[in-house]
C-alpha cells in the first residue's frame, strides 16, 4: 500500500510539472525539467520550481581567429578559467575556426548560406560600413535589446560618444570590442622607438623639438653609425605617424576634417603638403630607409632590433624581440638602448598623439538566434567585458598565478610559465568582450616575470602617462568618420590608393607637392566629390557640426 501511495504521488507530481510547464512555456523559453529526481525529494513531496534563468545548459557556437587551436591544445581540458566561465553561465562553447587569411570571406559565404555561428567577430562598422548596413537590413545579424540594463558592462560601452553613430534606425546590431576605454588611449599604438644610447652618444638626451632637430639628431647619429639607416617603418599606416608633427589629422587617414565649411577626407586637405615634403626630404637625404616601399611588414622593426636603424615608426615588442635586440647588440641591454620618442610639436605648438575609435572589430550574433541563447550569449560577453575578467586574462587566478602585495599584483609564475600555456582556450577567446590593451596602464596588472620585459613594460607605462599628460589627441569627429552613405562607402578604397600614391610621391623626382595634388585631383574621377557632397548633405540633415 505504501509503495502504491508513493507511486501515485510521483505520478501526480509529474502531471503537475507537465501542466505547469505547458502553461508557462513559450517559444522563446526552455521548458521546465520533467525529471522526477529533480522535482521530488525522498518523501515524494514536490520541490519548489527553480527560478534560475540559466538552469538549462545550452551550447553556443563561437568564431574568432584561430579559435580551434586553443580548444585542440593538449592542456585545454585543464583550462580552469575557461571551465569555470562555462560553468558559471551553464553553457558549452563550440569553436568555429577562421584564420587571419580567410575570415572576411568565410563570414560572407556563411552569411549568404545561413551558416553563421551563433556569435562571431568581424570588423564591419569601421572598415566595411556598407556591409554592416546591408546585413542589418537583410536580417542577417540580430539587433541588441533596447533595454541593456541587464548587461551593465555592455551598456556602458554603448553609451560612448564614438559608438552612438553606429545605431541603425535606433538599434545596435553589434557590440564594439574595446581596445581601450577612450579614443585618446592609443598614444603608444604608433610608437617611435629609437636608440637612446646612440642619441646620447651624439649629444642628444631629450626628444627633438622640431623636424629640423630630428634631422640634425639623426645625421649626428649616422655619422657614428654609417651602416645604419636613420628611420625605418613597420608598414604603410605607421609611416603616417610622421604627420603628427605637421598635420595630425592625416595620421588617421580614415578621418574627415571640416575646411571651408565643408567636410572632406583628411587626405584631400592641402595641409597634407608639409608632411609630404618632409617625407620626400627624409628620403632624399638618406634618412628614410631606401627599402621602406618594398619591405614586408616587420622588416623595419627587425632592422632596428638588429642595430641597423636609429629609429623606427611602429612595430610591437615582445620578450623574444627584446632578446633579439640584446643578442644583436652585445653589451647593451634593452633598457639601456631602447627609448620611446614623442613627436615634436605641430605648427600650433601642440604635441599630438594618435587617436582612433576606442574599439576595433565587433561581436555579432546570427539573426535567428533564439532569445534564450541570445540572453546567455549577452551575459557571457558582458562578463568578458568586465574588469573581473580582465584580471583573470592578464594576471590569472589570485593565489595561483598572482598575489596582492602592498596593494600591487605580483606574479607567482616562474619565467618558464605563461598564462597562454596554462589557459589555452582563454588565450584564444579572451578578447571576445574586449581587447583589454589598456589594462596594463591601470596599475592593476602584474609586470612580466622576466626582468628585461618588466623593464620595458615600465617604460611603456611611464611614456603612456607622459604622453597623456602633455599630448593632444588627434581631433576626430566620429559622427562623420562613422557616417555611412552610398557614395562615402563606395570610396572607402581610396585610403589605400592614397597610401600607394604617397609612396610614389616620396620615391618620385618631380616636385613632391605637385605630384601629391595631382594624385588627389585624380580621385574626383573615382567619386570623391560625389562622396563629399553626399556626406555634407547628410551631416547637415543630422545636425552634425
């Protein structure tokens, strides 16, 4: 009899659960569990239904560069940070591989065949705004909820002035992935590295105060190091660093400027002429590397590291590169030999620093992602955009990878250990919510366990603070920079054309300014004037001054 009562109780409980499930379930929410072990206790009484919105485990497909490598790593199963994060949100991440060579084409193909992952990275809003608009209009990407208060870190990002122009009909269709918190924090992303030991040897112990002083300094250095080049460059964009000292707007070639009461692309301004003349002069005087136009990315920095260049525009630094420097320059430590130069003042007396949208690339979601999965994905990205997660990415787990000592984070890793090896999944997905490149300047990040790299990181921090204090960010109107119109989108490729023409002018024999002006004039045949007219009409319509 007792057994029959228990059986009846279980059946009744099941029936109640099914009824509640049928009444409360809708097309966007998962049904409540009908597992009797979950809804009954040992006495056969019905337990209170769970209120956890994440009670049901879900799977999300996610795509970013080389993601499969992290998940395939032998240590992936022991990635504590990744495991804890998936457990925290009760989800499983399934990687969808793209590489730096195929990502743009793969996403376009997947978009046309309805095979996009649940969430994926792309760089549409700044580099291909026309496609961003098209995908939104065609229902390929999912708009964000109007109320983002549930996701406070993402809500804060969407409130940035440089993000506001990305709305389409009042909706966002992506989440910008912050590189820095502010657009003026890019001060060291166009670095000017130089041999401060060589400069001191030639009698220069401070940054040059003008273009002419830079030329004099470089000539004095080359007199003592005749086998070196004066100035190398990492790539064509870093060559534009030179314009910070004359016409800073040109340092960000995508920017638009207002002249004679109308908006024009920065490269179309006559103020570019001074920088063009200076670059031609550097080349003709043998200061600018004669191979700058034919070298591969990285060749210029390698010349600098190998003691074959006095200064270099652009290029990153890692421990391996610092070791390369010390091996190629016996008797000179990286701390003694490498300095970070600030650009000399422009004509208005201000020292300008590079500026850009505080984000690069965006997180998108496929349009038919159901609301439950979308909510879980947004929760995940909101967490990955938090300071809590930034600490894990940069420092590791407190008590395991770092400790707090006198208010500072101190690494517990040996020189043979790295967070990238310990947490291979996090290593490839850590930047889904934000790049966190500015975290090193917050004072909350551990310095490298290697003293050579730690010294260089401290140089970066000190220089960053110095440039932020004394520098002026490039003036950029983000409303115009990010404005999408058919004609403006159609001339997006002219920035690459302008770079090619700048190279030709520097290498040319005719008058540099005349060559440059003729090149810019030729852009009229490619739609430049139509774009200028359209942008100014749209700016007036939107009240953009």
